[in-house]
C-alpha cells in the first residue's frame, strides 16, 4: 500500500511597481534553472505570472497554479514585493506555502537598476503574514542566491508532502465513547488544526463488527495488503 502524496510546488515571483518587474522575472528564471539542474523539474512548476501591485495578478496566479495542479506554493521575492497581493495569494492558496527572497547580486550587476531590496521585502512579508494569521514556512535564513533558494525549496518539499498528507488524512479509532461524541476529547484539537479528520467508534461497536465478520476472507486479505 503506497499512500504517499505527490507534491507539485508552484513558484510565483513578486515585485512592486516601483522596482523593475524584469528583475524579479529574471531572478525567478535563474531560480528555476538552478533547481532543474540540481533536482529536476518533476516537483516544481514555474508560474508565468509575476505579481506586481494589482490583486488581479494575484487572482490570475492563483488560477494558473490551480490549473497546473499545484498543491504547494513558494512565493519568491525577486525584489521588494507587494505585501497585500503576496499575502492574499498565500491566504487563498489551499495548501502549504513558503516564502523565500533573492539576495543582491554583486555590485557589477546590481547597483541602481538591479537593486531589488528583497531582504527588506521579506521582513515586511513576514510581518504581514502574521497580521493575517497566515501560516507559512519561512526558512531560518530565507534570503539567498538562486542555488541557495533552490536548496531551500527542495528542503520544503518533504515538509509540504507531510502537510498535504495530513490534510487528507482520516483516522478511524475505537474508544470508550460512542460515535459522534467528541465533546470529552479535547486533546484531538491539535489534529484538527493540522486538517486531520477523526472518526471515533465505540469499542462495543468494534466487538460487534468482529463477531459479525468472523471468518470473513477480506480481513486476512486487507491485513496482507497493509
């Protein structure tokens, strides 16, 4: 039995209209290239829409991610990003999300036109995620080169896979309470917080089921499968 979910991470670059959008796009392309060379393209998707200021871009990116079958999200700050749109994207995306940012290149290629200030944007994005009560994965040091950010995203993949798996998980348990009587089971709240669904059945129901299915060949077959 293999119930390991597959993860497809959509990578969306963001930019503010007071910075050149082309900088974010070129840095996104460099990030995708670095990831593909090191880890392949099976687990990632490059969203062609760069979110600048308008929330219309956010809606377009959200639709594109859905159409591409993405179940995890990386918001990539190629430069200082739009705090409203980027955090709304994280809010409305149904799945685990991560924020990372581009480090400044060397002075030969950076200076005025290539200055993105993504580090400052990352600080603001973190603060705005907290304002909206949005849970997102942020690495310990989330600012890096294309290769470093590719490594961060690769480390995020198993985290995203665990979150996706838990959000689709249903636990069927047996205990002293009858079905649909969870009022006395407060400790399971943390499982609900992870998106896990729980069905608790009474032990007497289990006893009755065992008696009713005594000798059923399906039981042995299911045990063998598991």
